[in-house]
C-alpha cells in the first residue's frame, strides 16, 4: 500500500462508537520489518503510507493507548495482537458455501 493515504473513519452518536466497516480500515498497522502498531482508539485518523519514503500514522484525540508489537513473523505479531483485542470469530458455516448471483434487467433498456 506504499503511496496510499488511508482515512480511518469512526462513526458514533456521542455515547457509542464503532468502526466504519464499509471501509474495513482499522487502527492496526503491520510492517514486514518485524513490528506492528495498534492504536486502541475510536478517534478518526489518517495513515500516510510510504509517501516520500515516510509513513505517518495519527488519530485525532487527546488520549491514546498505543501498542508496539514485535515478532519474528506475522503469525507471532498477530498472536500478540489477538491477546490485546480478543481472538477473531469463526466464519459461520453457512457463509463458506458457494455464492452465485446474476444481474438482470427484466424491463429492457429505457431511454432517458
């Protein structure tokens, strides 16, 4: 994702916050250099990844719990990450089958 700018969007009503799952971005950043960074926050942020050989990660907040996780490989890093956030949930069995659909236009093309 080098060269990308990612907005980490958070939605909320003032009392309860949740991540914008439609964007799928999270406050977790893992490199291939043996470390990862996790920001335990629901504050909105921006990640600038490898722009002019620099990576900037920030969140708009006055308080931030920041974890640096080191490991010999991605598996070791993710294992430590899951001790912080909890283990991922299993995909339900019904979601593992084939998915098929087709797009139909039953009325034919209409002129505007």
